[in-house]
């Protein structure tokens, strides 16, 4: 296992983190809890959960395991989260921290996340006077929390802006071998500022293991695309911890074997992957971001095109695509959009800039129709 310091916190954390979002819900909490003990035996010392994960059972599962791990409490780190939209006052934030501590069976949460910042106004809500951040600062002063960190789905440029304000010890963001160019600016900024960087979603929400045949080009030598994707995040020097959502002991073994091998990704390797992804994903948006500044209407083109990738790759039904759009409007890539697909004036500046030569205008028309259908519902 590789260990490194989480930003400037002094915490020496494992490169693989235990993500508590993919337990097998058909199993008992006690049975699932054994996975944490198994992971600890493999050298994992960063355990991340959140209220609501796995039908709101994840913190309870953690609580069962952490009680059994209490005699080694100083050897591992516990992380959980609270959303500013739910806990919008200092008092509510504190009550939620206490609730999580009780469920987790710990007297300290090492890393507490201002959770799921999808839009800048949600960040502003957390930071308002008398809001969540203020409550968390008080918790930190009293030793209930070790570090305050932010979990975000914002694009790199906006993450960079938040980081520059020096309010957080680290950042948790969704990054993987397919979408990293889109998040890279934020990762680099966090790393340069000395923050811990935790990667979630290293397997693109299960997309890579589910469709290994389509992603065969990611693998190097005899590794599988899944192993390549995990290796990308685990060994990336700018990423401190890669959270993998574990369902089985085999999942833990796979991730730990990669961390044990410690085959690093250099800057040259990252450039190679970037080119590789681009060359092998014809007709797909690679998230390179070259189109970002081209749009006079401020349409988040790359975000729309990343969603359209799903259509190109998996040929989903109209209904499935509408569901994906709905999810992305509420939680994902379109939550913070400044303009919609229907605002396109067909100037074609983005198509000229696009490294993949995508027919962006046509795709946006199709996506506009989906957005209109969603509005009618
Ligand atoms: S064609 Fe549409 S999406 Fe592309 S830059 Fe022009 S207005 Fe923006
Ligand atoms: S330039 Fe093309 S490939 Fe790159 S992010 Fe924009 S739409 Fe995607």
C-alpha cells in the first residue's frame, strides 16, 4: 500500500480509500461491516461514508465495524458528509455531526465534507454567516471534527476559485481515466495549494467494469481496463486517496494489489492516456475543454457532450436517455448550467474548436428536445 500525507493535515492516508457507497444491500449490516475489517487488514486506513448511502445504511454499517476497530482508533481516519441544502444553519450542521458520530460509534470525525456542491450558490449557502461552515468550525474547535473539506461536482475552473479562498483542507471530486481533463485544472490547483485530493468515481460509476470490451484500449499490457482505471487514480501523484466503492473482498484485493505494485503515472503517462483516450474515442467527447471559451451563449458544451457520450457508447432507449438528462440536471453535469441546449445560436465556434470534430450543433438540438420533454413532465 502507498501512504501519503493528506495535504497539510499531518494525516498519513492510504492511496486506496474505502468508499461506503456500494455495499450489497441484500446482505445484513453485520456481514457488510466485515468488509471494513478486511480492508483494514489490507492496509486501508481511510474510510469514507455519508448519510443516505445504500438506503441510509452505510453509516450504520460503518458504526458496527468501527466499534470492533476501536482499539486501533488512532491508526485510521473516518470521513463523512453533510449537505448545506439540508443543514443550512450552524445549529443544524452541528446536530448532524453529532448524529453521524453516534451512528459511526466514534468520538471524532477526521474528515467532514461540505457535501455535494454542484452549484456555486450551494457553496455560498454553506459559507453564509451562521451557516454550515460556521457550525463545522465550532465543531472543529471542540475536537468533534479533525478537518473540514469540500466535496464537489463543479468544473475545474470553479473548484480552483473556491480553493483560492483557503477555507478547506482538501477536496473530494469525481475523477477517472475518462473524464480527467475536465477536472484537471481543479486537481492541479488543489495539489499546488497543498490540499488533500480525494478521487471518487474512479471507474466512471461502474461504466468501465460493465463495458470492458468497449474500454479495452485503456489497458496496458495484461491488465484489464478496470485495473488500468484504478491504477490511473491510485498512482496519480496529484491524487492523495482514491475512493473505491467496495461490495466484495475481491474488489478490495484488486485495488490493494494495484496500490501494492505502486506503478506510478508520470506526467508523460498522463499525456499518453490523454492522447490514447482521444484517439480511441472517435465521436466521443473527451472532456478536453478546448471548446469551453468559444460559446457566446455560455452553454456548458463539454458537459452536454459528455452526457451525449452515453448515447454514442451504449445506444440507450429514449426513456433511458431522458432519465440520464434528468439526473444530470438535478445532480450532475448540468446542475450549474448557465444556459441550456436550446440557447445555441448555431454560430459553430465550438465545432471549429472541438478536437474531436463533433457535430455539436446537431447533438445540442437533440438534447434540447429531451430538455423540452422533461420540462413538460
Ligand atoms: S454553435 Fe451553439 S454551442 Fe456552439 S459556440 Fe455557437 S452558440 Fe455555443
Ligand atoms: S472540444 Fe470537443 S471533445 Fe473537447 S470538451 Fe469540447 S466538445 Fe468535448
